[in-house]
């Protein structure tokens, strides 16, 4: 089994605890709206796509309870990960993919550019 590095952005969210499961059930309607918002944004970006950082910047201007959390790294990355198939690869459709392109972000590092499949 390949172990992921400490700072990788591909580690799945924890869902083993009872509190995590309860939070997931409560969050489900908002999560679906958040996934739809990410899809709409990436559709608008076309083949140029967007990095996780660019997606967070896009949603930072939203103050409501559904879209505002997408400005948070943990929330946005979890919704993007779900759109990539998430932990239930056989149950979730893969709607966005790594374009193969990389772009520099504000930190000066390069980041994966995500596009609609």
C-alpha cells in the first residue's frame, strides 16, 4: 500500500468516527450545492481550468453558508476530491480530472489544474 505524504492534498477526509459520520449527514445538502458550484465554475473556466487555490479565491467573495465555506481549503478540497470520484470510486462519477497542466499559485509553488471531464 502506498502511503501519502504529510502535506499531500489527496488524502481523503476522515469518516471513521461517529461524530464525522453525523456531521457528514448534516452537511450533505450543502455539500451537493457546493459540488455543483465547483462544477459550474470549472465549466465556465473551460479548458483553462482552475487550481484549488483559484477555486478558493473565486468562492472567497461569497458570505452565505453554502458557498462561503468553499473559500476554506479543507472544505473546497474535500468537495473537489468528491468530484474526482472520492473514496467511493465505484459509486461516484468522476466529473473533474487533473488536466496534466500545472500553474504557479500565490505561494510560488506549482499546482494541479483541474478541468471538467
